[in-house]
């Protein structure tokens, strides 16, 4: 045994070298997820101090019947469906703009990077001020344009939702743009030159060359953006705290509230497992699509 | 040269002798956040250390709000951590912590609850006794007050209103007279923050109704709760409260009152010093404090806050800790905190103490407000109770829910928690 360790075969050496990484993964990925799933079968409320009590699948039955869960799931899916394509369109526009032959490239690149570098909660707080009924710049502009009654942006469910989606699109489109810009720069100039010789218009070049050549970058950007959209927390939390009522509460916020504010770790874990399954489902869908494209 | 060494040597030797002569006990205290003035508590601890050489007190401070502190302490106490001996906790917490078995019952150290708690203001005597056991002792009090512009009421020759309807009429008259479109009649907190729990409870209690019985079971009167919320909405319609009240947080009320844009404002006790002392306050010397108005046929009632000292059930120095808690809850300590930091006393007698009145003249009136005060629902799941009440109240004030819908929702959501 010791001899084999001292002079390992190729196979043993491979396993030995993999072991640290595997152990690390076990510790920081497998164990927490396993513990989460384990906790989801318990009534584990820290407010009571009573200790965990096994309840089987009762938590999952409760989740299924919980209107707050379905409301949060609906909001999360809606935010994803609106902000992911939104950020893609805006991001593509920004990327095309940044790809123009400027004499100085860095100011454009910097402008692209800034919103991305800003912490999410900062963006949320800044936009909460923008949309504030009395002190906000949005209502100030509207008043100058002739609106006589200020709009209570963050106090009306529809408007609050719109404001949050706009903020998320603003915040995330620069990330989209960065990935797409990298993709744009990989497209050989010769393709456009050949198209020009053939008499293709700018519009035709965009649809026939740019978009197909950019597809791999678009898919990568979409995957990343969709996964983070499903986890949306910071921006609605800082802008509305889920309000008015729970009209803008997302799944991540519901989990946070249940676990941290209500100290109900068991039920919070169950909600987190449900969200994990949802993410897995969406990621699986993308991966299958990519598999087919490749 | 030798003499320079002599003094430290003697000091060192003396130190060694002291530590060996007295068994040194180190007590670790969680002393709240900056608003709970750990600096003043430190001074009291120093006095105690000087009088009790065998005790050394270390303090630890925590999050800025009651919610953040509760999250931290719940984690520590769930882990049965023995590192902290004494906790300063919000008045909404003794029921939860004691129910969970996290606090040491103090009867054995202090005596019979009825005798021990008698000198304190009734609301604190009640909130700190759980199931016949002393769960904690009051550190200092706080309450929601009705601040008003004395100068404006005098200008229009109007008396202090006694009911909410009178208050609305008074505010309206001043608003019309001043012709200032930015002048609000009344400022309350409608954002989904802890203050909104009181916004819900004030007009409800004002009708003589109770939210829960002594055992913590919910006794919500739906009709009265709906009337209470309609009361606020009526004032919004009348232009007394501003339309975006569901966006108003505690500091907004303070800042707008300071800027002279508010006639009546409901806020915690700390606001008084802000109005009086802040450089940007335009209302210095123009502020009065009065009891909260009542609903028709009801009586005035306010929301009480305040902080308590409790001994951890996991402490390894319980007798020493109980002795320190007893010291921190004496009239002398209460007076010190009142004079040095305008922290409100938990003894009625201290409010009228000559030195206290000299330092904080408005405490003379404050005593009556605190005596009429009530504590928020006591529940081991207060985090959830509070969240449900404030979120729903805010949604009703934002007019995304009808008052009766909101009340039904509060009842349905809390039925499981408060039983």
C-alpha cells in the first residue's frame, strides 16, 4: 500500500492529484446542498429553540399550497422573461456602439464597465431615489414636461414592477454588452468586405453575418443572465422591499425573509430547494439547446 | 533610574495580589447598537467595576436596528453560546427568548416577581415577566410621541386636540391659514418598517381594543382594525397626511418636521433631541409634546419601545450576571441615563426628579404618555408578526389593498403564529 503511494501508477497519481479539488468541492458544494435538502425535511424554527423535528414532506406540501410561494415564483419568472431579452437588446446596441471605430476606445469601454462594476444594492438604492415620489428625478422631469400629479412609482404594483425591471436592465445590459463586444471583435472583417462587394446592405449584413456569427456569445450571455435573473434579490430588496404588499417579492427575497426574518430554517430550506430545482430545470434546457446547436 | 522602575513594579505586584486575592469574574455584555448608547452603559459598568473589584466587564455592540440585533442574537443563542453572559434586548423580545429557554429566570436571584417589578412602569413590569418568571429587567424606556408645532397652534389660537378628528380639523385649519402647499398636517410612518406596526396599532388601541391577550393569543377585532386604517386613509383624502405616506420612514418624519414642513408628527422619543439640538433644525424652541389623540369613545394609547437587561441561560456566571443586571436596573442607573443621554426612565419617580427635569424638561410630560403606553404583540415569532403587520399596513396606505382586505390578511396570516 505504502509502496504504491510512494511510486504510484499513472492512474493512482491522477486520482491523488484530483483528490484535493474533489474534497474542496465536497466541502463547499456537495455538503451545503446536501444539508439544505436534509433541513428541508425538518420543522426547524430558530425562534422557538425547540430543536429540529422531522416532518417528512410536510414542508413541500405547504410550499405547494403557499400563495406567497406562487406569487414570488410568478414575479421571479416575469422578471426573468422581461429583463433577460431586455438586457440582450440593450446590450447588443451598446456592444455595436462600442465596436464602432472610435479614435479613443477607452472612454466607451469605461462607460460600458461602470454599471457592471457597481454593486447591485447601490444600483437599487440609486434608482429608488430616482423613482421617489417627491425627491425623485423621474417625477421632476415629468413635472417639467407638464404632468400635474406626481406618479407614485414604487407604491403602485405595476409601476413598481416596471421600475424594478428598468433598473435591472440598466444594471445588467453592460455585462451583456461586454460579452457580445468580445464576440463582435472575433468576426473577421473580410466577411463584411465580401458582403459589400456582393452588394449587401448594412441591414442585410447585420442579419446575415453579425447575428449568426455572434450566436455562441449570445447563448453564453443568455445562460449567465438567466441564472442570475432567477436569483434576483438585491435590486427589488433595496427599491421596494417586495412592496407594495408583496407585489414585487421574488423567490430569493421570500427565502431570505423566511430564513433570516422569520428564523424558520426548515421551511426556508424547502423554498430554497424548490428554487434550486427551478434553476436546474432552466439551465438543463439551455444546455440541451447548446448541445443541439453544437 | 531606580525610582522610575519602582512604581510600575509596585503596580504590577499590587495587580498580582488583587487578582490572586479576589477570584476574578469576567462578564461579557451585549450592549445593543449605537442608539442604545453603549458609551453611557460603559460608564455605568466602570462604576460597578470600581465598587466590585472582583468583576471585570467586557462589552460587545451589535446591529443598528432591533431587527438586525434579533437576527444576530437568535443565531448566538441557538448555538447555546456561553461567551456572552448578559444581553440587552428590545421590549418585543423577552417573550420569544424566554419561551425558547434562552434566558435565565431571575426569580431565584431577585425574589418574587410581584415585589421586584412593582417599582417599574406597569408596561415594563408586564412585558418582562413571562409565565410568572422574571425574564429581564428594564434598562430604559421609549415610546411613540405626538410632537407638534407650539408656535403654529398658538398663532391660530387652537388648543391641543384630544381626538383624531379634532387633530385633523386643527391641522387643516393651520394648513389653510399658512397657504404653504408643502406643509403637512400630520406625519406618520407608512413604509414597511417597524414604525408601521405602531401606525397600525395606534388607532386600533385608541378604540380601547387589544391585539392579544396575556397568553399571546390574538384577539383582533376586525371592525375596529378596519376603522383604524380608514382613519388614516380619511386623513390622506383630506390632505392632512401626504399621499405617498407609504414611502415615509422614521427619518423622513424627523427631517421634514425639522424643516418646518409638518404641524403634527408621531415619532420615537429620540426625535426630541434632533428637533432641539440639530444645527439644521428650523423648529428649535417651537416644539411641544402631547399625549396621542383617542378615537371617538376610546382612550389615548401609545406604542412603547425600550430596552431590557437579561441573563443568558447558557452563562457560566449567572449569579454575578444577575447582580450586575440588578445594578443596571436601579433608579440611580435610570437617572444617570436620563441626565446624561436623555434615555427615558423606567421608574415613574425618576421622571419628576429635580436633576432629571433640569436636564430634560419635557420628561415631566413624557411620563404620562409612557404610562398610557402599550407594548406591541408579544410572541416568540415576533419577527413574523411584525413583518405581516407592517407589510400589510403599508400596502393599505399605498391603496393597493382595501383596509378590510388588509385586516383579513393580517388575521389569516397570524392565526397560525399567534395561537
